[in-house]
């Protein structure tokens, strides 16, 4: 039942910049089970999207370079795979949907042609069968009058419809892994709720593993079973979503959860100031040897500034990388 | 009426009174025979903003919330209606009189990247409104700029930097300082945190609240983020397709939403609050209809799960149910029973 479809181990990605080498991903590791949804959260620049691009084999090289580690899809090492093998996998076994549906669809082709393209390429269907598959996919993602819509161009569709088309395109070849990079950020909440329901339904019927990149803890709570919290290219905390939301261990995770006002069913009359995470994400070329979060951390210890914290097991399915945990553990 | 000059209103009177505001945009005709359509962006909106409070407008894209804000700023022309600031009618003001009243109202924009001139130094950006509106003598303006920088948490030497040298959160601080410069009474905040990284949003929201407490500012706060609105606003209007469909104070709006749209909107928000998980959900079908030539009757009827023939036929007026809780829905009982309650949900 729980078949591991993707394993990432010690992934290192570097970018050459004018100011030196930027370590964009550092020792990133996780695995995804069939039919499961993994969330990746963090601020912009923390490496969420770069993790996705590495899996897709789309890291721009140069200036980027995968400096080490392994990405295994059903046991196959993707980093060693040839470009033509990657082209077979992309869109077929591993698909991605992007944040902005307007800019990621081609404006001069009908949506039907765009969905049909990947099935013709990967499954060798003829034009007519590919068109039928496109209609079928549009129906599956809940687009009314699919036979008519299939002949329309992206500009004729609303934002929610375009994102549905993106999902139809990504799922047309029944991939084992779907990477959704902020799939609903550009959408209204009522439409976002529809897209979330759709993803869950489709996942149920196809057992696709979903990696959802987001910055919204609400979306994490709603959609994911497991979550990975990233900061400055490192995984600082990971584990079961319910565990992490109710009992976060890393100060960064705690900050991310409490720094945005969450909608409450019964608002209280008093409104205490929100918890702030002071400062900004550090520049990746100027990281020292210590914990990258130390300059912004409210639980910082002298050791944090000099030594990189080690990832420790903090629960049955919960890990965090923070020296303050040790200090607390020793005190208790 | 304008010659009379500003009338000093009693301090318990609302600072801003918007009445029957309409902003319609005419579309070009497609050919000679058919008339062009009209976008009813804001169509008969009325509300009062009490002094020293934060009045929120929420809604999805196309609801008219930003157009309402821009009309209050006199940055788009209202088609009809009335906007009174401190007892002075603002629609129809021109030239010097308009400039004078604009001192009392300022705006903070959504995108701190496009709302600051990249070729002007931060200090000058904050100073500009003082120069334009001729506030104080030129020498005292430097001190005022330094004071403003300190107030919003920027260092004095940062006045010499250009916008690209600041992070997103710092740029929004410059935007806040610029809005504060002329000591306005009303600040329109148009999605002030939605372009910022999650971790930075709290910094700006806390800053806005501190400044409100210190200077007794009144905010007109536009947002699509219900969590932010719930935290920041004292009184909230929910807009849908150019109309206010519900308005109440923050406690009663979130605790007892009456309009089916408000209820749907609230239940669509994914939440990490354990108390909300597993609560009754409603899913709206489809997208909001276009504000070009909207349907007769209630504008929400086409997506409303409870809509009746009456809803499709006649437009429900905004009526008061209980202390200040107003709703525009035929199906809400006079005793305040909402349709989603009476339908066994």
C-alpha cells in the first residue's frame, strides 16, 4: 500500500553568482508515498521551488549545478538519467503545475491542443484519440461544456478554469507524481476551495502522489499528510502535518504558524500583537557555519551562531534541526 | 456648497460617509449597431467609517472593493453618489480645494515594488507629499522626514538609498511613511500586505496598529484575506459584484454570518485553526459572474445554493437585522435566521 515513489537524499544545489557560490539547496532529503500529499513550506528564497525544479530536472545549468545527492523515482536515479529519459518522464510520470496559469499556458494554441500534445508525445495517440482524451480530462477537472471549451484559447477562460486546464494537462498521462507549485495563489478563495477539492478527488481515484509547495499554513492543514519546513535551502523541520501544526518544534516553524492571523470561528474581542519574525531571509552567498536562522531567532543560543544544528527525532514521525531543542531536553 | 469651506463635524460623527456610490465604466461598442456594455464596478454602495476605527471591505476579484477605495481617493471618477470626508462633499471638488482635502487622506498601495519611483531616493519619496501640499516650511520638512523614518522602523541613513536597495517589507514601510507624511486622518490601505512574504506581513500589520493607536488614524482597509480582515478590522463590509451584501462588526460577522455568500466565503478559507476543521463546508460552483451587465435580481442568485424564484426576480435591499448588522438577502429572516441555518445545515 505505502509504496515509495520518490526519494530525495542529501540533495545539494549550487548557483554561481557574482558574489560567489550560493548554496541554494543543502542536504535536502525526504520521501513521498503513493497517494500521499507532501507539503513544502517556507518564505520565498528558501528553496521550495528549486527542490521542485531539481526533481523535474529543470535546474538551469549553468549557472545552477546539482552538486551532490540523489533523487530516486521508483528506485531509478534521476540525476544519472539521460536527457531523453528525463523527457520521457516529464509530463508523463512526473508532472508539474505552476503558480500563474496565464503565463504557463501557450496563448496561441487552444487548450485542447495543449492537453493533447503531451498524450500524443508520451502515449503515441493519434490526433483524434488525443482530442478525445483532452475532452475527457476537461470533464474530469469539472469544466462545463468540455466539447466546446477544448477549442478555446487560454484568454477565453477565467483564472480558475485556466488552473483546471493546467491540472488536466498535468494529469493527462496519469503521472505518479504531481508537483503543484503554489497552485492557488493567484485564485480567489472560493475557487481555491474548488481546486483543492478537485485535487483531492483526482488523487483518490488515481493514487497520484502530490508535492504541494505553498506558504499558506491553512492550505497545508487542509491538503497535506506530511510537511517539510524549509529555510535558506535546508529542511529545518519535517513530519506529520497534524504533529507539526499542533506541536511545532523549530522556532521558524512556530513563527510561520503564528505570524499570520488565522481565521477563527469565534473571534476574541482582544487582539494581541502578532508574533513577528524579525529581519529578512539571509543572502545565500553569505551564510556562516552556524544555523542560518540564528540572526532572526528568538530562542538563539551561543552555539547556534557557530555550529550547524543536527536533525533530531522529536517524535515518532517528527524531526527538527535546532540546538534549542537539546538545551530544553537537557534541562527537562 | 463647496464655497462654504470645510464644515467641522462633531467628533462622534463618522469621518467618512459614502452614500449610493456608483462607479460605472462604459465599454466601447463592438460595431455601429449595438451599444457597448457597461461595467457596474461599484453599484450603489453606502457605508460610514467611524473615526479612529478600521473599516474593512472584503470580496473576491471583481467585487468592486478596490474601485470603491480608488473612488474615495478620487483616483477614479464616481458616476454618482456622495463621498463626505469630515462633513465636506468630495465629489465635484477640483483644483486647490481637492488638493487641500487630499492632505487628510492618503493611500498605501498593494505592491511596494511598483508604487515607489525607482529613481527617487527613499527620503525624497517620503518628503514629496510635504513639498507638493506645502506642509510646513522647507527646513522643517527634513526633520519631519527623519521623524517619519523612525516611526516606521527605518534607520535615518536609509533616506539616501533607492527603493531597490530595500526588501519588500522595508519598501512597504516607506509606503507607510509616505502616507503618514501629511498627517492624514484617513488612510486607505489597498491590500497592504498581500504582496509581502508571510513572515513579513505581521511586521506591517503590527506597525499599522501601533500607528493607529498613536495618531488616532482611521483606516479603510481593503483585502481579500479574511484572516487579516478579522484581525485588523473593527467593522467589515462584504462586497459581491459591486454591491455590499453584508456589513457588521467583526465579532458578529464572523460568528453569525447571515448572507449565504459570506458563509461560503468563510467556509472556503483553509484554516489551521483546529476549531474550524470539520465544521460545515459549502462549496460554491463556478466563478463570480462578470460585472458587465449583471443579472436582474440578487447578483449572487446564480451561485447561491438556496436561491428561489424571488431571488432571481428582485434585487434584495440592504436591511438592518440587529444592532448594525446589515444584510441584503431575501431569505434572511427578520429575526436573523440565515438560510444556511433554516435549511438544516
